[in-house]
């Protein structure tokens, strides 16, 4: 169980880190201020500010986020009437505003705020040292810092650093970048998986190896032979071959094979093997594998395409055959899947990580407000109408999407608990 928890934290954390880094990287390139890059949710356990971005690690390893300028509001921490402490530079500009009541962060000028504008005018007004007979105005440096009530330091967000100030193509790339990074991670992990396997199955009817003293070996089959038919049914690839053999546990079958250009037919009785709740037949043959560099790269790409196709098929089924909570999975389902993947070893975890990553990327591109796909949809609408969408309308739509996703997450989580731990 401890191993499962560790793997779960690593897998979930890596997925979030890669996704959010996509938004972070392209936002920086577009000139958008990334105020905070957080891994985890809840109270912070570590933070550090570098080049205008505050990096935080929080105690709950269930998610993460990037705070982009213009998507949050300094009024959450700075309000009229509150006491703050100001730090000034040599030009009497404010370079730091302390809204935290924690002592010892820095000594500075005490101020009771009467008004402020950290977006356009870049000023803060108030009474110094409690002297309400004179209101003073201070210029705020463009790159000034704000110490939040929690004690975390972030940069203020002048309007020119906002998301909305970037070009429409830059905003679209920033919104798409999270999902793109998940696709890239999935492809890379699938390719790595290809190199960790002993070889890549060729899916042909040619035998790679024959187990000693097995039914196949006693019948005279050898590595390199091709099984052409089983009970008269053509077996053009390994899938067809394995299916025909497994259907006849303990029953004699007729096997036609090619050995060094000569066709022969023998009778073989597959031994009975229990797999799960099923009894299947096996004759002791192994599939031929390819160890080449090209085959391993090709395997990674094919697995990536197959996984994406499967997810789109499932999404299509949800729209055409009705929605069910069982079609979705939240953190509880991911934990259950992590447990199963961990039991399969390192390759099982790699495969699970790759599947989760591409799944996260595709789901995030669904045109639902509050998801990346919803933001992209608003970008497309803006491009069509050729004017910015009103901020209040965008905020309202996003809020509806957020509460919809929150409700859905609660329902999915309770359903997952019932499916995996109660049922």
C-alpha cells in the first residue's frame, strides 16, 4: 500500500507538473506574468520567488496550477482600510507591500490604505503612522512585490502583463500548451516503454521460441516455423493464432505449419491454463519479437495513436449511447489504477502514466468552460467576432463551468468510492 501511495503521488505530480509547465512556458514567451507556479493544493509547505514567478509546493498532491496575471485579483489581499507596511527604494517608489500580519518579514513604512491602483496608475494612498489628517500618495514600481496574508510573496500585476494584453494567437497557444505537453509526455513514455521491453512483438504467425517439453515441442515445432492453420482456420497473425489455440483447452487440434518451406500438419493437445476466471489452451510457443531501434520507436507511436483512438471512441460512445458516471474516473479511480499498475511492475506503471497523460490532455481540450478547451472556444469566438469578449461575460461563463466541474468531480468521487471500495 505504501508503494502504491508513493507511485500515485509521483504519477499525479508528474502529470500536473508537465501540464502546468506547458502553460507556464508559453505564457512567459508571450510576455504574460506568471505570478505563481504551484504543485499541489492547500497550505504551502515551501515557496521561492525567481524572476518574478513564485514557485510553491503545497501539502495536498492532488493537482496544481499557474496563476497568470489578469486571472486573479490583488484585491483579495489588499483592501481599503487595511494596515500594510511599505518598502521604498531610493526613488521613493514602493517596491514591496506587506499585507501579512506576520512580524519580522521586513521593517518599513506603516500605512492604512485609503485607495490603490496596482493595475494602471500604479499608486497606493493612505495614512502614514496613523496620521489621518494627511493622506499620502506613493508611486508603485512596475515590478513591485506583494506579500499576501499567507506570507507568500508575488509580483503585482500591471495591465500590460495580463493575459488579455497578449495577442490572440499567443493566448491560444498558452491555453493549448498544457494539453500538448500531456500528449508529448504520453508519446515519450510509450517510446521509453518500447525500449524497456525485451522485444517488440511482430504480430506474425512465425514462432519466436518454443518451450522445451511443451505440447508444441513434442509435436516437432521449432523457432522460425509458421503456423498457417488451426483446425482449418487461417492464422495470418499472432492474434488469430493465439485466439484459435486458447479456445481449445485440453482438446486435440489440427495444426498446419510451415517448416523450412515444407508444409506439415500435426495433432496437438493444448494444456489447460486458468487465467482469471477463464480456462484457456496453451501449447508452449512464443511470439517472434523485433529488437531493432526502429521497431521500438514505431511501438511507442502506435501505442500513442491506439490510446488516443480508444479515448475518442469512449467519448463518442458517451455522447451516442448515454452518459454514465462509470465512464469517468477521478483521483480514487486513478489510485485504484495505480495499485493495479504497480502490481505489474515498472512497465505497468509506465504504461499507466502514458495512458493517463494522453487522457488528461484530451479531456482538458473538451469545450467546457473552466477547462483549457473552454478557454480555446472563447478564443475562437473572439477571433470570429473580432473583438474581446467582455470580462464579466467570460468570468460568468467560467464560473458556471467551474461549479459544473466541481459538482461532477464530487459525483465521480463518490461513485468511484462505491465502485472500488464498497461494491
